[in-house]
C-alpha cells in the first residue's frame, strides 16, 4: 500500500523508511562500533545482507534501491571511516539518519576545488533519495589524484531537481539531480583516501547487492503470478510448463546471487566476474 501511494508522485517515502527503522534494518549493517550487528564472519554477514535485500526488494523495489544505498554507505564507513567519523556516524544514526551513495554524474563531473578551504563544483544525477536522505557519500575528482568520497548533506530541497524522474514503479526512489556547487567541505567530510572507492573487487563485485534487491522484486512478481492463475491455466500443461520455467529462472537467479555474495565476502579472485554473470542472470530477458 505504501509503495502504490508513493509511486503516485515523487515524494520521499518517509513512512516506509520509518518502518525499516522499527524493524531493525536501519542499523543492522552499520559498523559494530556504531551499533551494527555482530556477525560470526564476513560470509555470515553477506548471507544476512542478501536475505535482507531480498526481503526489502520483495516488498518495494523503490525502497530496496534506497536501502541498498544506505547499506553500501555503512560498509564504506566500516572500511574507511576514521574514529572521529565513526563517532559522528553513531550520533546521526541515533537520530535515524539515512544515507545514500551517489556516483553517477553528467559531464564534466563533480570535483573538489580550493586549497585552504575546499568546496564542491558540479552535480549528481540519478541520485536516489535526493532531497530526502539525510546524507550521501558522493564521489568527487581531485586534482592530480584519484577521485574520493565526500560526505554531504542530501536533504537540501533547493539543490534538488526531481522533475526528470518519472519511472513507473520506481518513482518512490526519488532519483533526481542534486547540485553540489559551492558546498563547503570540512576535513571530517572526506572519507578514506583518494582511490579507495574504486578499488576492486569491492567496487565492481558490489553489484551483487542490487541484484539481490531485484531478485526480491522478481520473487514477489512470481508469487503474484501464481496467485493470479485461474483454474483453467493451472490445468493447462503448457501454462504449467511456462510457470515452471519461471520458477526455475527465479531459483537459478537466487543461487547466483548467493554465490556472488559469498565471493564478495571472501575477496575471491573471481568475485568481479561472478558479480557480472549474476547481473546478467538476474536481468535476463524472459525472467518473470
């Protein structure tokens, strides 16, 4: 019900995210020092994460898109956050803050400018949660070095343009443009070192996360198809065979998502290749 209401207009889905806070999803994958859950190992963490993405995606793909960005941000803080940044993260999570990760941008891209005082120039596009999330980790080019992550406020409506986002079924992700011009950057807002974000296998192999969200949506669709089948269709061998093919496709995609998650968790040499294969399987034409 919430998804249908939010898809009618591009408004930030506050009620849906409040439900995720209530269910414990909001903080579960944050760094342990910030109150995140304790897992036996990285493999167990990946299994729990994959299950959570599928559950959220099954309920609402738009919320799944936002949730994946938040969990991605929590992982980046876990890998690259300084003690001061983790202390700050704990405080804002206490207040229910939501995060995103924005990397896509129109030419010439976002860059850091200045010497004594840094500021940003440029804008992000397809920025999920623009104008509604509390903070985003954005990529910014640096002179003579690789691009780096910057923590920015993401809820300034004056910087937000949602007019171009009209994708049916995904409008609640409010994936618009966000202008970063003249935004001052304090040292605490610089997360990690230049180049950290683009390191593989984490960068490319991390595609397994949104594949898990999409799989949840596919599972929901398969369930709806099953419920909608009339008795005549259930008795038709051809229709039963077609639905069986759909079930096999869904189960196969699930196996690939689980494998990609485990390869990512272990830092396997084939993690990137498996993630790319997984994306192809999940998005394969003809899947339900």
